[in-house]
C-alpha cells in the first residue's frame, strides 16, 4: 500500500483528529503517503435547528462513508459518539483509539459553577442528554438551544446570550479554547453522564483490506474498545435514537468496569438511572444485559414518550 486516504469532516475539531491520526500512521508507516479527503457532512451544513428534528442517523458520518464506498477514501476518522451502531456493508469500524477525558464542562463569563447559577439562569445546550441531566438537578434553570461550531457557541456565550453553556471538555482542550473563559468547571461523571463514545475516535475502514486492518490494529486501544463496545451494545439493544435523552458511559477502574446509564424525559422527569460494577472478564455482555433489565422496567415505553415531547415547542404543528 503506497497511499492511504483519510476521509474527514472539515470542522476544526474533526481536522485536528484527522491530522492526529495522519501523524501517527506516518510515524509508524513512513513508506505510506497519507492524505486527507476533506468532506462537508450534513451535520455541518444544518446549523439552524437541532439535529434531532431532522430525522435519520449518521449526520456526521454518512458522507464520509459514501466516499469510502465510492473508492475515494480508505479510512475515516470519526468522533465515536457520532457513529451509529449500524455500519454499512463493505465498511468496518475496526478500531477505537485511547479515550481521553470524557467529562462535560460548565463554561461561564459570570458564574463560577453550576451551583452558583441563580434561579432562572439561561444555560445553552442542544443535547437532550445534557438537558435531561441539568433539569433533573436544577429544574429552575432555563435551557436554551445552542447550535453552531465550537467557536460560534463560545462567541454566543461571550455576547451574553447565555449565562452558561455546557460542552464536551475534550474538544475545547484539543483546540486550546479554555484559556479565555473566566469560569470553567469540569462536571463529574456522576453529575453529567457522557454519551456513548465520548472522547474516543472511531476508525472506520473499507472491509477486506489486510493492510488497512493492520494499521487500524496499531491505532486500537483495548480498554477503550471494551468500554465503548459495552456502550454501543446498550444503545443498539435499547434502540435509542437522536431524539431520545440517553446517557451511557463505561470506564475501567483497576480490574473492574463501572457502567453508568440514564434515560428519561428532556425536562428531567421520569428518569431511569443505573450504575453497575463488573469484572472486566465478565463484562462482554454488560451493555446488552443492562439494556434488557431497563427494557423490562419500561424503558422502551419511556423513550417513546420522551421522543414525543422532545423539542415539541420547536416542532411544526400538523394541520
């Protein structure tokens, strides 16, 4: 293999991730020319409404996958949280890189912490998962939709459109965007459970190419792969779509896995929450087993009702 083409989105964070993987491959395989195919995804085009209102899945991955299927790329680098649990035939999610800090982070120009926000403060997030967890803890807050790339979101915060916003820590850290924000509070995993795959990169390749498989094996982190597979199994089994408020996170602690999940209504009510600890050696079916338990307790009916009310104030009325 003389040349390897990586498909990537064109956002600043996606390019950081793609260049990071490009550098790792070039260092390990100096004989291979590694180039980027920069693609604008549907999720990068639609900036005026929550993605949950658009319908479908794979808003940040489909165009990259289509490019690989057309032979225009050999590999794609994704934020794993954006990768649906279904992978198209002919492609393979072959590796997950070592996960970094998974936390969400509270940002404000006025208030030092989430606890210090006054009643009725405006907090920006488009994530139904964050909305659910925020309003469960602070039902007095006003949660307002927040779209745009990271720099746009930070500009809106600085302009005073929000008292605070919640974003993923890892993206801000990678792009060195935390230094100009007066108040930064990293939220614990018990307070704000992340989404499936947060802070890990998913490496997707064209199936059947042994050299690509070898390269992706070099990029793979075993513990992260175990944890994120548990998360993906849970989401797949429970059938949670993008209109469902679901939090799902597994972490390694010594020889055990701590697995946290939460789902409920976007307004923080009707919440189901579980936290289980399992030996790594016994964890292969953990995601599916916990999904089965929650399904028996009514999770599917709860999610169905949650999707009906998600963003209902922004849904067009049927005539």
